[in-house]
C-alpha cells in the first residue's frame, strides 16, 4: 500500500517540476496514473484518492494481490519467507 503512495509522490514531483507547495498541490490534484494497485486520481472537491488499495505481497519477485478473495492472484504467505 505504501509503494503506490511513493509512485503518486514521484509522479506529482515530476509533473510539478518543483518543490513549490502550490505547484506540487496542483500537480497532485491533476494526477491520473496507473500504479501497482490500479488507477489513481484525486477528487478535486475532496482531495481524496480514488484508489482502493488491496493488500499485496512480493512473492518470487512479483507483486501478488492477496485480498479480497474475489480478485486475489495468490494466497497470503506467513511467515514471510526470509523473516525467520
């Protein structure tokens, strides 16, 4: 979930071309990008993102959606490999 936040920040910074707060805010409001979690836009009235992120894990080097079951591309692996 955090990764797509960095994707959005990177896209907004690139679009704004500056760290100026107002320009960065305007660039963020105008975003319409594809992230690892799907399409992300921001509602101009509320500022809320339109993306409904789903839990993912990196399994064998690729992102796997693990919930909800109706869209899952794999099962949750616990404990995470390499965490022991």
